[in-house]
């Protein structure tokens, strides 16, 4: 079922790219399909690697450009994590990335949980923060326990 939906989306997006004057190659179609089929985040390098296992002749610049186009069209959003740029499907990026500075463990916190802090900052300076765009560094629960037991 969900497979069918994503097939429709891929075809629709490929059509949209073509209608906007972008060349649609098998490589580009595979990049769109790989990105849309990913749960969670995917890095451009991982998209390139996975796509090149199925379609030859994928170069990094095509991957970067296609991901940028998908973002311009509103299908994906990017975040800056410890290991670089990552893309999410729009609608699945609504979380804050927490990264443990000690063990590297990554966790996701629903962005709704940060609303009180967001309101606080808005009230103080009028600035509206986007906590989901960069990862937040700190200590995970296990590392905190280790630290406390010292
Ligand atoms: Zn994420
Ligand atoms: Zn950015
Ligand atoms: Zn940790």
C-alpha cells in the first residue's frame, strides 16, 4: 500500500521536475525514489551510494542538485547533524536531533516538546528559533548516569 503511494509520488515529482525544465535521467529518477523511500534521515553520500548500486553513472553533483531541487519543491528538508547534511521527507523532520557529545548516540525529540522554550525565546527577543535545523549537543541519559556516579 505505502509502496504504491510512494510510486505515485515518484512519478508525480519526476513529472514536476520535467515540467519545470529539468532533465529527467534514470539516475535522477532513482535519486528521487531512494530519497522518498527513506525512513528517517539520509545523507547525500548515502543516497549516492545506494543509487549507484542500482543505476550506473551517478555522480555526486547530480545527487546534491536533485536533493536541492526536491527541497525547493517542498518535498524534503535538510538538517545539519554531526556527520553532515541530512535530508528528511517534509513532515518527518519535525524533531530535534540530540547528539551525545561523549558516545555519539543520536536521539530524536518531537519538536512540539520544545514549544515552551521557543515561546520563551520569542518573548525575550522576538527571535523565533528553529531547533530542528541543527543538532543539539549534550549528554545522553547513560552518559549522564556514568558522570553522576563518579
Ligand atoms: Zn532527523
Ligand atoms: Zn541549513
Ligand atoms: Zn552518551
